[in-house]
C-alpha cells in the first residue's frame, strides 16, 4: 500500500521557528514608520479580512535558511487573523502566498537595502519593494520598485500608485505618536492622503464641534424667528467654524430673513 507523501508536512511550522532574530532595530523610525502604514490600513481596510501587514517579522522562505526580516511587509489574499495567538512569523510554505510589498527604512547603519536586500526580494518575486531613507539630502528619500519581467524597475512620481494594491504610497509631513516629522502614508487614486488614527480622532472632534455650533445657531434662529425657511438650514451647514462664530455675533442685528440671506450670500461670494 502506497502512502500519500507531502514533503510540506515535514517542514517546521511557525510554532517551531524563531519569531525574531533578537536583533534590535537601529532606530525608532524603523518601528514607527511601518506601524503607521499598518495602522492606516487597519482603518481604510477595516471591512477586509484578506490582508496582513507584518512589522519586523521574520519571513521564512526556506526551511533550511534563516528568515529574512523586512521592516514591514504586506500580503494580500491571506487571512488577516489565523487564531487568537496571531502570527508568530510568516512561513511561506504555510501561507502559500508571497508578500506583495516589502519595506525597508534605512538608518545610519546601512544594511544593504539598495544592493543585497533588493536583489533578494527581486529573486523571491515580491512585486513591490519600497526603500525609505530619511537621511538622504540630495537623492530621493523614497524609492519604489516594481517587479517587471523578473527585474525591479523604479517607479516615477510621488505618491507612487501601486496598481495591484489599489493604493498609492508617498511622503508628507504630519504627526504620529506625538512626533511631528515626515512620514510615509497611503494615498487614494486621486492623490488624497489617507488620515492617520490620530488625525481621524482630531477630525471627529472638529466635526463634532462644528455640528454643535450649527445646532446652536439653528436653535437661536428658531428662538428669534420661530420657523426656519427651507433654504436657510442647508446654507448654515455649509459655513465654517469661524463663520458660525461670526454669525452668532451678527444674529442680534438681524431683524428679518432677508438680512440673513444677504449675510449668507456675502459669506459665499467673498
């Protein structure tokens, strides 16, 4: 009787392999930059469960070789969560899916990001290779390569559109974890930057304050004139926070709806 033999069953699993090489990152940016990209993905892809973004996690590509550890990598078409203990490492013979993107953040200790690692990711077949070098002054800080006919080709422009991911990647000044500096962000197809979690919170607070001011003004108008004409409320909701503040001070001088209509017209035409 012949036995069904699958050599993959003899390979070590993620539980059997080290989840780190115990080598610390050279600086904090190598940890924060990929974490920001991961945090933004968690917001914009919150409904998707077919992706995984690893940070400083080993990718095992050969059971007889040590893992390669990018600063960050993205895989699409794999389970977001495999179990309650999450992933210990990324094992290719278990995942059956290559990462689609690898990210390296260059520090003062060069780790052959432009040579050996680039060649290795190219040989592995990783579609996009992103190198961010915050130390560069004359050369581009961000380089994004795409695998074309087995060779990495530099993609031009910024943000760089990554067709197979459906997002762009680029640099912009912002604040993350309380640190104001240049960061890497994801962008939509129109070139609009996706907000960080901190920015989402601030935006929500501002929208809440704006909505509160709108309700206050509408309440004052109802108290003054009782009934609000249908054309007034939509215009009130188009006003900025500072315009609403000005309107609150102006309300005492308004005696009829035409006065308010004229004031609103001046706001939108000035």
